């Protein structure tokens, strides 16, 4: 079954702003799908199209084999969403928020009570269930939203940057719940954190400027990183002679080294010049940075 | 359309008001001061009380509803409701129903004052309830239209403050229409809240000096216009 299918999806907003440009992919297995991309890459637009909150300008998009335009009501019955930058109803308690959201979706009183208790316990909110959201920290409010969405018995959960603002421990709690939920459902999540995408995703979609720039499992993608090591140093340092691939990020300059034989000379040089640096093995983030730079230079 | 979804969504939206059941008192201070001045000065306080009922029903249906919907849009809670089995029409009905429940307490207080002031028959009481529902219904149609046009809570607040002045405080809603010269009395009927108040007064058997059919026709015209506008500005999928 194709849980999600997009074919040449284009979304153009007013003012001729192209948010998505011929996006095509198919998801035919359950699990966690990570959508990563820089700000303005088109992640939220894609989620909005798949959750039927906005229409594609062109192309075809299907969720659970239903068309997002013609069969949107059928899709809405079987999905659940945590929107980006959302806020819970501040004068409701976490319990009321989750329980009444479930009831509003048509769940019975008994089911709603059970599911509310389960999800609040899993997300560490049970002890705070009777405090109004206004009195909770930002991270806890975010967890209330996640709890409201994940408590729903749905086929696909769409989570748009769900862990923004959570501390590392709370983020791990959410990851555990997501892994648990993904055993019988599909989770489609966007994130800024590559570490999160790598740790959680069964399939990763990298997107930039409305186009898919890479797609595959984390294992497949890590094999595509053409360099084994990277040396990060101050962005201002200008290497006089460098045959290595370098990429400038916001904070630092990264030198990529393909094999370890090249390392000694480079390290000697940096040490002799008294340049501070760190040596690391490459990760998916490096592939992401390279691909984003490539797509931007086209 | 499913009633259980509408009621549950309405509870979700109204719980925050229920947490502050006495919040309405601050909203009633100015109208009650006007009522006291009118009562002490002319003895026509009952007319003011009817005006207060119309004003709170109109406001909770229009301004409060539009503000709440805009807030839900900014908080993105509306996205969570729309991307769910809750249909846009169900959501709109739920939000309207939520704002009907929040006017129960202040309306009860005003009605009790009215009973204490001059005593009310059961028929008149039923007419008061009917008047509140009509005012709320017309206000709700306007509120849905207002939300559709403005969508932003700050813009809605500023427009609501202005409209509150123009259609509730300045015209003869909280004070008797007889305070105005006769030609202005007739002109003021064009304002929906004035017509709603006159209709309510007729329903409970208070003589206003204005024929019954005039406010009735005007209320019906407003209702049709606001409903058409609200349907045109309905919460769509985009």
C-alpha cells in the first residue's frame, strides 16, 4: 500500500513564491519518515498539503491512497497532526486538552480516558495533568500538543518540528513514544535536528528550496558521504594551499578528508600553524550540508 | 455532521471561560452603571436591562467568537481540528455553541435583576430567552464573517472595540430609545443591536412607540446578509 504518494507536486503561493517544485516520492512501508531541510525549504508546505490544509498548485498527492483534494475528508479521519509553532489552549489542563481533543474527534468517553492516561504517562505529563497549560514550561506545553496528537488512534501522524524547545531528556522521551507509535503506524516528521532525524528515521527525505535533494534510509545515505573525516576550524582562517574540499557553515569552516592517509600532513600543518581545530568522522549532517550547498549553487 | 463531535469541540473551547466564571463582572460594570442612572432618573431601567441582554448576546456571538477563532488560528489549534474528522461546519457550530454557553451566567444575573425590579411572567421570561438566542444568532453570523475577513486577533480586537462603541455604547441600546429625538429614533433602528433590543422589548410586551414589524424586518434583513457573508467567508480547507 502506498501510504503517501506525491508526483510532481508544485505549490506556488501568492507573489509567485515557489514553495514546492516537482516533489515526487512514495512511502510504502510503516515507520518513521524524517523530512529535513533548512528554514523555508518547503517542509511545512509539504505537511500542509499532505494533511489537506492547503492544496497543491499542480501535481498529485495521495495519502492512504486518497487524493488530498477530492478525498480530503477520508484522509482527515485517519491522520493526526502537530502543527509547527502551535500552542495548546492555555487555560486547559493537559488532561482536559488531550481528553477533549479525543472526544471532539468522536472517541467514546472510555476510550478517551484510557488513551489520555496512557499518553500523559508516556510523555511524563501525568504528574502535571491538573495544572493549567499556562503554568507549564514551554517544553511541557509542547508535550501537551504532542500528547494530544499521539493519543489519537491514527494511521499516519504528521509532526511538524515537534521537539523544538524540548530539553534533551524530554526529547528522548518523545523519541521513545514515537518509536513505540511507529510500530503500527506511519510517522511523518519534520525536524531541524539531523541527529534526531538520523536516530529516529527509517527513511530520510532531504529538501531544499522546494526540491528533494536526497532520499533514502540513514544507512544508505551515510554511504553517500564521500569523505570519512572532517576537520572543523574557525571560519576566518584562510588555508593558503588546500586541495581538500572545504565548506563554510554559519559557525565554522569544515575541511573534508577522504582517507586517513591524507590526515597526518594536514594535522601537522594545522598544529604547526597553531590553529585550533576538531577532528571528527563525517555524519549525515555533512551529506546534508553538501547537498544543500550543491542545490544552491545550481 | 455528528452532534457528539460538535458538543465535545464546544466543551474544549468553552472550558477556558468556565475557569474564570466571574470574568464577565468587569464587562457588566459600565452597562450596570448606565442601568442605574436610567432607573434612578426615569424609572425605565427594565429597558436598559433588555439592552444589556441584547448587547452581551451580540458580543459573545460576534466579537468574542471572532477573537477566539483568530486566536485558534494563530495558535494553530485550528489546524489540529481541521486536519481531523471535525468538519469545518462542525467546528464553526462548536465555536458558536461554546460562546452561547459563556453568556448563560451574565444573562442569568441580568434576568434576576429584571425579575427583582418589576417581576416577569413566564411568557415574558420565555420571550427574553428567545430574544437572547436571536441576538446571539445574528451576532454569531456577524462574528463568523468578521473572523473570515480579518483572521488576525489584534485586528479583530481593534475593530471590535470600535464596533462596540458604535453599535452598543453610543446608540440607544443600554438607554431608552425615547431619550432621542423622534427622527433620530427612527434612524437608529438601522443599527442591528437597536433593532434587536426593540424586538426583544416587543416580545416581552414593553411599548416602544415603534411598530413591531420595523425592527423585525431589519433583524431579518441583517440575519440574511450576515449569514450569506458568513457562508462566503466560511472556514475552507485552505
